[in-house]
C-alpha cells in the first residue's frame, strides 16, 4: 500500500469518526432536552388551597410560622435604629409591634442584621399589611419566609436580647468618651435622623434630602469640635439640631419677615414706610437660625474673648458678616455660641437655656425644651452603647477629646411628639426665634419595651401658628 493510499484511508476514517461523534453528541443533547423526567413529589402542595374561617376567606401560604423580611443591614447600630423607628411607626397606628423582630446571622463578609415581621398565615391580610409599609415609604421591599416553631422562638429571644443590650446602662458615660470613638456612631445617628424626617419619608419637600455618609461625617466632626470648644452638653446640642431641621441644610420659614427701623447691609427689603422697613427673616440651614438672630450671634462672636484659633478654620466666622453667604459649618459655630450664651445667662440651667433658644429669653418654650430632652436622652443612650461596642469606621478621623459634662440625669423618654422647630426672629440678642408648630421629627415612643422617643415615628405636619414679633 502506497503512502498516498494510506493517507486517504486515514483521512476517510477520521472524517467518519468525527461525523459519528457529532451525531452521537446531537442525539445525546436531543435526548437530554426531550426525554421525559419525573417531577419530585412535594411533601406539601405549592399552591395552598383556600379555607373558610369565621365567614372569612383565607389563603394560607406557609406550613410553619409565616414571616416577611423587610430590611437588611451590615451595621448593627443602623439596624437597631431602623428597628426602633419601624416599631414606633407601627405602634402609632395600633399594630402589634411584638411581631417585629431584629435578628443577626454570621456570614463570610461579617454579621448580617435583618428585620422581620411575623404575619398572619393569609395572603389576603399579609400582602396589604406589607404593601402599606412600602406605600408609606417605610420599607423598600419584602420577601416571605417560613420558620419552624423552634426558629421562631430563637428569633424572639435574639430580638429581645437587642432590646436588653441597648437598655442596660453602660459603664462609660457620654462625657468620658473620646471624639474618635463617638464620630462613627454620631454620623450614623445624623444619617438616620435625616432619613426618617417626615419631609423625606412623605416626599412632601423636594429640598429636604437625607445626609450622605460624607456629609454626616463632616457635620458630626463639626458638632464635636463646637461642643468641645464651647463646653456644651453634646446630647442637648444634638437634640437642638434634630428638633430644628433633622440636621439637613434646608432653609425654613421663607415667608417670615420682621419690621425694623432701618435696613442694614445684606437685608432683603420687602416693604418700606416712612419710619420702618420690612425685611425677610427666614431661618437658615441646619440650625434654622434666622437672619436677625444671626446678626445678634455675630455680635456675640465679635465680643467673645475665646481663642478661636483652636477651632478648625472652616468653623471660624469671618469678621465681616455676609448674611447671604454663610456656610453651614459656620452656622454650627453660631448655634454653639448662642447656646453657650444662653447657658451662661441662665446659670447653667439647661432646660431654660434650651427653651430660650426657641422661645426667647423672656418666654422660654418648655414644650420645645421637653422635646429636645427626649431626643437628647435617646441620643445619649444610643451613642454610649454604640461606642461601648467598639464600632469603628474608616472615616473616623478626629482628635481624642472628652465631651463636656451635662448637668442633668438622662432618663428614658416618655411618649411625646417632637416638633420640628423652625426658628423665627427674636428681640433677645442671643436667642433663636419662636418655633412653629410640630412638623417633622420622630419622637413618639412605641409600645415595645422602653423604646426611645427619637426612634418613634414622625408626627404629621400641623398648621404653623403665627409668629410673635414682640417676643
């Protein structure tokens, strides 16, 4: 046999073998796709049958304990704040908050925290209940699960442990905690408050936007620096910020105006008469300081003997006040100076000073002071526990400074609707003006054990009363 003939036969056999292999593969694929397979028999029907109970039609969907996952977090403090907030909102509408549970699980990437609601075993009632939470912008999604009774008991105990852990007093008090430890928890608290503001939840004000992580970290750093510089009680200073604007940089009371003898530099004149002018006096930024109150605060600053070189440059007010160009960082300094001046005026009486911050030195607002105290007590409890757990953040950069002492004993706040105070003008040189009626703060206590006023729902906005020009 010649080599040429051998190569021809070899090529022919190779082609036949390749064709046979392809035909076998095609038959195998066709057999795999078309051969009938046995479906595994389920232990229980996938589509449950309907039932009648007490003249009601039920559509059961679980063979164990039905639950719905409504939120997931990687951070424990964020999870607990949201957990208390949701319970507070549900308590306000009369729902059973004991069915809402906070659980934790270990994953490869670290702890994972989930919030569940145990629902009725009836889609006709469970679906509308959860859809209502989505519609009220309280949750973004939900997903049904089925637990065994053993799992349910375990999750109940685990959720109760979170309540107990955040309720037990800590050994280290807020005044003794260094700023570097406080910063991450404080930033998270600021984010939470801005996210749960009524204007954000309801979408009623497009200008109100929750703080980003970067904004919250910067504002938390500024608050710590100002509180340390002026020797302010940090928890009450935070309470004022929450009451005024939930830490968001949004101007308020845009239509508010006051009469003056003459216009000053930077005034927005709305009306003139022979002897007086009407100028705009809206409230500015995070701390809702009115334009006229800001003038008084600047005079306090010019006569203040403190060494302002100890403050970061971004927090130092300029020598010349430009009412139309005041940064939010400088407003934080002015707010701290106003509160410090009021504390000195009232001999360190925090409640009177806080009331005067809103109502004026002549007529301190006790309701405002009480609401600020509720937020302050809750903020103190949360920050002390979060710092004790050693939660850290890569963004935490702040010098270690102990916080000033507060001359009050924190207690668990009682149920109260905290107003989202919006400042107006005041004749007193160091006060923020009287408040509007309560709109947007989360200060109602839920029915769950010792839940905070701060984590509770934001009351619905109410009609604002007229401002008193002679206050």
